[in-house]
C-alpha cells in the first residue's frame, strides 16, 4: 500500500470537533446579558406571578384570579383601558400622519427644528404634558376652566397629545426614504395632493403607521401617570386598579393578578403585531 493510499484510508477528523470552542463562544458571551435580564426583569415578574397565586387565606390557588374576574371593578377597568387605548391610538395615527405630512412635504421655516424637537419630546415624562394641559384648561387655567379635563375625554386628549410624536417619528423616517421622483411624476400627470397622498405616500407609510400605532397601543394600555394626574373621576384603568388594590386596599394578591392580566394583554398584542407585520413584510 502506498503512502498516498494509507493517507486516504485514515478517517478525516470532523470539522465540527475542531471548531466546537468557537461555536460555543457566542453562547458563552450571551450568558451575562441573559443572566442580567433574568435577574432584573424576569425574576421580579416571577415574584408577581407567585404572589398572584397566594391568597390571603394561605396556600396556592387561582382564587385571586377568580375574585378579580368576578368583580365589577375589574370589568369596568378593563373596558375603560381598552376603549381609551384604541381611541387614543386612532387619534394619534390620524393626527400624527397629518402633522408628519406637513413637516415632511410642506416647506416652511423651521421644519427641521420641529422634526428635531420631536426627538426631544419623546424623552418627556407623560405627567408633564398632563400638568401643562391642567395649567391651560384646568380649574384656574390660563385659557379658562374646562371641566372635561377631569373626564375620560380629558384623559383621551392628554394621551393623544403625548403619544402622537411616537407615531410621527417612524413616519418622518419613512418619508425621508420616499423617492421624490414618484411625487413629481404623479404631479406632472395631473394628480392632486389628496390623490398623491392616497396612492403614493400612504402605501409607503403603512409599515411605519403599523409600527407607531402598535407602540402607542401598548403604551396606552399601560399608561398610569396621565390618568393619575388628570384626577379624572370614574376613570379607572387596569394600572390604576393595580395601584388602588395594592396601595389603598392592601390587596396584594388581587393587585398582582390584575398586573399579570395587564402584562398578558400587552404581550399578546405585541405578538399579534409581530405576526401581522411579518406577513405584511414590514
């Protein structure tokens, strides 16, 4: 047997064994952030879930959930949370789309400054906008006293005012990528502005609208500061119900049960958005 034949007879070492340390390296680097995520986010959430399964009578049961679902306060808070979130999201989508159109396509002095201010506006706390509305339209407001601020419509106005820039930001980014040659071609063919918006701009803006709208919907579902600072009578959302049960009633199992339901709704809506956006190619 020649030396070449002998070399061919020796089985080659699998490439995977030699590269196995390199293959495990990314997983090892991922361990620290995963551990931090579990410690600071998943562990507190697990404590909330565990507390929601421990009624005051002792033991482990689903009784706190049964008590919560059977209460009229929970059903009222759930309905209020859902309709406020949906209405605020719809208002933000319409208003944000119109304002983004003006900033992106209507030339006026200071358009770039306004667009940059939107980025700064996103860092403002929600209660700051609510206080500003109260200073303007509250009982001793600058403009005058408008009692609707302490109603659900006042909460809706504050949420639309605060969350509209969250829709405008992705829209402005999408409009910046839009080919202006399409707009010029449509205009040269005699299309008017409403038709150009409907047939050219809106299809390109749909992924950005979906992203901004889904973000606003989730944020409105979990909004607490706006409802608290408006002092709206009879407006109890799920976060406010959690606050009331935990702080005012000392019903910690019930508060944790409502919090778990709120988290499940938010995660479910986010998962639905991901499925729809993936199918739409957003």
